[in-house]
């Protein structure tokens, strides 16, 4: 399958955070996941720009859902990583694992 383009570090993190969120992967959940587990401060602008780019690459889709409570009945976008997005994550992971091979000792030394 042909690649739609290079998957950057932040794009990878966003895709992984969406996958971690499962059915509850709305914007707030994904941003919290990035801030807590990737130790990344995420601005709304950078986050939504990345989501738009991932959607254009067909790596992410979303559905609007009205939450049962809160937000006064306003719909939230809930994200899902597409099969193409999962494929790109696999390719990226394989490339990084190959580059890391043999370097663990050098990088673990302090």
C-alpha cells in the first residue's frame, strides 16, 4: 500500500492518543492523554491543525456525538484512527525500531 506522506512525531503521538482513548477519544481526552503520558503541552491551534492534516491524509475520521451530560447538549467530535492511519503507524514504528537497533546501551548511559 502506498504511503500518503511522512508521519511526524506529533502526528504519531496524536494517532496513538486517539487509539488509547477508544470510543471516548474526543479532543479533550486526546489532549489530556498527550499532556499526561507524553509530557507535552498542547495548544488548541497546533492540536486542531494536526487533526485537520491527519484527516486530509485519511488517517483519522470523526463522528459528532452529543454527550449524555455536560456541554449543554453540544455535539463533540469523537475521533477514530483509520486502517490507513494504523498502517502508517506500523511503518513508522518499524523504521524507528530499525534505527534504534544497537543504540540502547549508548543512549541509556548517563
